[in-house]
C-alpha cells in the first residue's frame, strides 16, 4: 500500500504566543478527543491554530494524512521536535495524543482558518491599518507589509508561505476587498478588546 503523502514545514522564525493566547495541553494517548481534560478544553480543530501552536514551541509542523493517527492537531513522543496536522479522519494510536485548547478564557487574538476571510464567533477581523499596526508593535520581531492583493483576505492577516521548507513569519495588511487564500489566515480580535489595552495575562 502506498505510504500517505506528507508535507513538512520547518519553522525557521519563532513566533511568540499571541497576546492573551489560549492555554494548550495534550490529551491522553490512544484517543481522538480531549476526554479526561479539564472542563472547557476541546481539540484544536483549525490548521492555523495548530500552526500557531507549533511556532510558539519552536518546533516543526508536519502536515499529512494518516488514517492510523488522530484527526486534526496531535503530538507523538517526539513532541520536542514537531507537532502534526492530520487531514484524515484518523483513529486512536498508542503513540499519539490530540492537542487540546482551553476555551474557558478565550484568546484576545487568534488567527482564523486558512482559506477564510472571517473569524470564529465572538471575534472580528482586525480591519483597520491602525489596529493592525498596533498589534505588530506588541512584538518588535514582527514586520508589517501593506499593499493591495485581490487574492488575499482583506485587513490584517498572517501568511504561512511554504517555500524551501520555511514559514514566513510576518503580518500583512490588505487594502483590497480580497478573498480567501490557501496560505493566509485573517488576524482576529476578541470583540470588545482593543489593541491599545493591556496585553498581559488576565
């Protein structure tokens, strides 16, 4: 039987965890859900969040389709080197554990899914250049590029560009009404939270 195709993305630049980011934990081995985790934890079901989490750890995100491993975002015993994103519906595995996220205290900022132009419930796209610029200024290592792209999401977004097995860690602002893009994830902010507010814990 032909081995499943795999795509490895090496995280060259480390992206700090987003301001006010969610808390992550690993579920039990040999499961496909977060059974046993504290109340409020659910599996990481969006590829952009799995990529964001891998970047925050400074490890590789490996994408592929493994019918014998848990679906979506998971770890194995080599967690110090990589996190996995599984496109397959998957199955439990004794050396695989789903990555879970705490939904009790929502992140102030998060990246929406790839190929989208909107945000999850209770979040809105960072649509003004001033707010996008303010977010970038929270981390001196971030860069910001402004232009007009018809094939990228409008407003503020992150693009995970796969080229020579690297990820381009930068923030972009699109003046065009745009549209979804395979490698682009809109930056979302929790409703009622402004970029000029305290970005510490709590």
